[in-house]
C-alpha cells in the first residue's frame, strides 16, 4: 500500500464516520451536516450566512483554513475578529465583545465525541462564552481529525493535541511548548482556564455543525 492508498482509505473512513457523527449531533439538537472537503464546507457556511451579515470569528485556524474570512468579506459581510497585531489593548477588547454580538458566531471546536458532544478549552473565555449563549446563530466547522471516542478522550485532546501548537502559535512559554504535552501547569500564561462541554445544543438559538472530511485546525 502506498501513501496515496492510505489517504484514500482515510477518506473512505471519514466518509462513513462523518455522517454517523452528524446523525448523533442532530439527535442532540445540533443542525449537523457532513462536507467531504474544505470547498464543500465553505459552500455550507456561505449557504447559512447571507451577504451583508456581521460575522464574529473568535480565533479559529479552521475557519481560516477553509477560506471563510476572504469569502465572507468578498460577499460584503462585516467580518469581525481580533487576530490583528495592530490593535491596541483597548481595541482588541472591543473586538472580543463585538464578535459575541455579531449576527453569526463562526468558530470551530477542539473536539467532537463520536456520540455528538462538543468540547472546548479557552484562555480568555470569550470563545466558550459565545458558544454557551447568544441571541445570534452559532456555526461550528470541525475537521474529522477532532473526533474522539468519549468525553475523557476529548478533554485530553484539548490539552495534549490542541493547546500545545496553539501556545506555540501565540509565542507563549507554557510547559507544553517545551514538552509537547500537557502537565496541568500553573503558568501565568496558561491557556487552559475554561472548559465547556456542549452535551446538547443550548436553547434560544440555532446551532449548526459542519463536519469536514479533512484534517483541519489544532
Ligand atoms: S494546562 Fe498548561 S501545560 Fe497543559 S496544555 Fe494548558 S497551558 Fe499547556
């Protein structure tokens, strides 16, 4: 078997796993679909967000990887995000708040269990805050590399798989940037401060989940 055969087998696995997890998410009140590719995932996002809407993007590699930032801006959406190094501290705080109040809150999740629960870890708390409640529409885009067997594995994934590269991206000095894995640190720069488990879609808003048959995000 060569590398391309492995890739094909992996894609085939995801093409059956994706609909299974989407069905389980739907049974928990999420409006879930499976997209085979980044392109299909972007099409699903654009189906949900009309031109002219405001879209809060609270820090997500996945959303950038599918090209949503550019595509939404091109269709005249007001794309609000705080990953802009030119922002002052006060401007950044304002952006964090504006993201929460946008018409759509577009993000990814750190892990999704195979039976349809979403697990997220956060440092500032802004991202999990917008996931837990809002008057706006919540949209998750999640690569199938983030599927886990259960909640314990999902929490482990948030700390051992998602956070170390994120801390490295941020240029932090947390222990996981030296060891590559979590030591449940007490570092002042610790980025694991708030853990949110969505066992069901929360009330009062629509929550969409677009699962993607690609390796996306951390
Ligand atoms: S608790 Fe500390 S060491 Fe563990 S992943 Fe979070 S920041 Fe890294």
